[in-house]
C-alpha cells in the first residue's frame, strides 16, 4: 500500500505545514493540548476499520474479540484514574456525550440548571441556539458581577425556586474551583440528579491537583482531549444505578458504531495520566496559569475573578481599548493562538466579544515553566500594544520562534 505522501501529496504537505505551525507557535487556547506520539499512533491504526456497536462482550457485529480487550482496558484504566463506579468510553465528543446523558435521564422539556454561556458555561449546557436549550427547559445561573465567581447561595435560591430535575455543574471559561459538595447538597435538597461536565479540568482532576465531583455526583462527562491530553473524544462516568440508562442513552439512543481507534487512544492517554509525571504536569499547568495571570494583572489587565485556580483565565480587554477578536488577530500575527471570549455581562456581540480566553495546558506539555509563562505574558502585552505596527509584530514573531526552539514539541 502507498504512504500518505505517495497517495495524496497535497494533504501530506498540508499536515506538514500544520505540524510546523504547531512546532513554532505558542498554543494558548485553553481547550487544546498536544497528545503524545503514542496516542496519535493508536488513532492512526487499523482499529479505524472496525464496527462494534454494543458493549464489551455484547456486540452487534462479529470479529470483536480484540476490540473487546481494548475497550475493557480503556474502561479499567479510566475507573482507576477517576475512581468512578461505571464508565462508557464510547462517546464521540463532548456535546454528544452531554446529549446522551440528557436523553438517558430526562424527558423532553424537563427543567435543568446550568451555568450561562457568557458567564463561562457551554453551548450544550442550555444555550437557546443549541439542541440543549431547544429541547430542554434550561434555567441558567450566573457569576456575580463584582467577583466574577459563582455564589452558591444564589445557586441554591434558583434551585429552590425552580425545582429542576437535574443540576449541571461545569464550564468552558471559568477560572475558579467549583464546590462539588455544595452542588450535591443543593441537589439533594430539591431531589435533583447531579451532572458535572469536567471537560476543561479532567486532566487536573486526574492529576489530583483539584477536587473531583466523581465521589459526589451521579453523572460526570468529560472530553478526553483538553487538559487530559488524549485523543479527540469523550467519556461518560456515572454511579452504578445509572449505568444501564447511560449506556442505552449513548447507544442506541445517540450514536451508532464507536470509534475503536479513538477508544484505544483513550486507553493510552489514561495510562499516561496514571503515571506520577502526570501529577507534576497538572501541578505545572496551574502554576503557569497563575504566573501568567499575575503578570498580566501587574500590567493592568483585568482578569475575571482576579486570578485563576485552574488552567485558564478570561481577560477583560475593555480598559485596554480593544476587543477580544482584535487581540486574537494581533496575537495570531506573532504566532500565539488564543480565543476571543465573552465576559460576564458582556455588552459586545459573541463573535467580537470583550474578552480573551487564555490557557496553559499546551505550553506546559512542551515544557514551559513559570518564567516562560511570565515572558509569554510580556509578549502578549507587547503584541497588543504593537497591534498596528507590522515591523514590531514581525520582530516579536522571531522571538516566539526562538522560544519555541527552546522547547521542541514533536521535533525532539
Ligand atoms: N470548544 C470547547 C472550548 O473551547 O472550550 C468547548 O466545546
């Protein structure tokens, strides 16, 4: 058989181009990371050829004796990593995982509490343009204007008033730890199911540097490709009493055939996260984020909630006189990838919001330390100031290339 280069030189060369971009660029998108070569090898394997609807030992297709062993390994490692009672590793991505949970435990129109998108939540946590907001009756809680933090007494007030069937805790742009125990107490008070979406922080939980909802919550979903550093995909963990419902919600409720090559790569990633080095990695992700946030604040940038407990921060650029999109574009020019983000109570439109979300999972994977993170904050500041000066931006681009050469990624 032909190699990719022989079969399709155009795609092969574009992949090379993207590899160069990743190698010589600084990745600060809070939801991105770099997987190991081992994870990629599993993803690019013959396992992509297989169909295996069903669960281990109960498949709708023949020839699954090897796939069963692989999926069981993924399950066992995941249970060891997160201490969950049951896990389904077949979810294709975060939103389908959440959809499968809703399908499994809710009826159409049921009421759910979730964090508002522009306050740090996620589209699939009840935004009106998303299936979640269209099919279910989501009531949203918010962060406080003064502190940028979730006030649990207010969450309790909303829960007592609304009496939801389920309470959902989780975020894609919130930099503070969640009080899982308090969420559970409130849910118990109103008789609600508890669901956590830990997509952003799963690696920090697996690395045992922040608290886990798994001991308290009924259901916990996560993507596997963010801080957890695995392949693009998701998993659903739950208490044993929800196991059957969740499995049925995912297949046949939501999905057809699982992606066995991805499930193998999930097993590899869980194996990596079980190693002691991953604990150090998770610690460093937070140290780097805190160093970067402190430096940006020193330079007059407003960080929502005035700092971070995790891997990310949302910078309010209003006082700097530019929008999140303008900052994102300027940083792109020097080879720094970020994502424009709404801020709580944003007066600007979601496509050109007031904030910029920044995260440290990827730079930490390539070995950046706190001093490097302070330097990156300095570069961000200088780039924003020089955003209309192409000569200065070009010089900064060279600095970035030198910094990346100091911390090679896949060219090691
Ligand atoms: N796109 C992910 C993020 O950036 O947080 C969430 O789906």
